[in-house]
């Protein structure tokens, strides 16, 4: 059965119609890092606790991942995207983690599907 699961408290989700997926929106102003959002989404897909998954560092450098789009997000969050700000963040990065294909978009959208 095709199913899209959206993590609680997130405001985005859709179904591609071809596979199970978890879609989450990272809160750039929150206390959790982007790495935590990725691991939580993968755990949700597998139906396990995040602690049961391998370290994210086995797939990608968590610090580099967190810094990739963060400077752009900080400008938008503090400036509201108006005067003196740069264009909205664009782009994405994809990688494999815990038997999942993970795509992280610059706007904080995280899509996790089975690999």
C-alpha cells in the first residue's frame, strides 16, 4: 500500500504514488539540527526509534549537512526575506542512509523513501 507519513508538527506532505515515504519540514529556528530531522524521518519510515539506526556519520558528515543550507535559512528567518536578504535558498542534496534514499531541500523539506 502506498502511504505518505508526515512527521507530527510538520506542514508538508505528499504522495508520489509509487512508494512509501516520509516527508518532514526542518524547523530552522528550532533547537534540533537538520541531522536530527533526517534521522527522525528515517526512523519513522522504518517504524523504529532513532537510537536503533546507525549513526548518520556513516552516510554523510552531519556537521557539513547542517551547515549546507543553514546560513541561507538564518538570513531568511531574521530578515523575513525582505530588504538586504539574499534570494531564497534553492537546491538539494541526496544520499543513502539506513537503507533509505534521503533528499534534503534547501527550504528544509526532507524526503525519505526506502532504498
